[in-house]
């Protein structure tokens, strides 16, 4: 369970009435917490968007290089990136976690 802290917030009566009309469970705290989480996420996305529009001077050259140039340096597919003979075959078992497969 997440730690909580009581915060006293004053809201206009009409806003509280609108919350109560929408939230039939009348859990104002949960409703307001979800609204705040949504708004914080929106602001975080906006900040990221602004950052991408005006990248930091030191990262501008990487930004200008673009994905295609970066991808040009990746292996072409002729090279094995993963050794399929290495490692062990495992599977997920409820209550036990990852279990090694036996033949």
C-alpha cells in the first residue's frame, strides 16, 4: 500500500458537486488523486515535447543525425546478435517462477 498524506484542499462548491455527479462511489480523494496524476502526466509529456522541439546544445548534433544514420551502424542481419545455442531454456510456472526446461 502506498504511503499517504492528508492534504486540505479548498474547492468551489460547484466543482465538488460536479465531482460527486461523476463519481458514484463518492470517493473524492481517489477522484482528485487520479485527476492530479493525469495532469502531472500531461505536464510531463508537454515538457518532453518542448525538450524535443528545442534540444540541449550538446545533444543537438545527435538529434540532427536522426534515426536513419544511427540505424546505418547496426548489424545488417548477416551477423548473429544472439547465440541461440547458449543459455538455458526456461518457462514460467505459476507459484514457482522461471523453471529450467528439461528434455
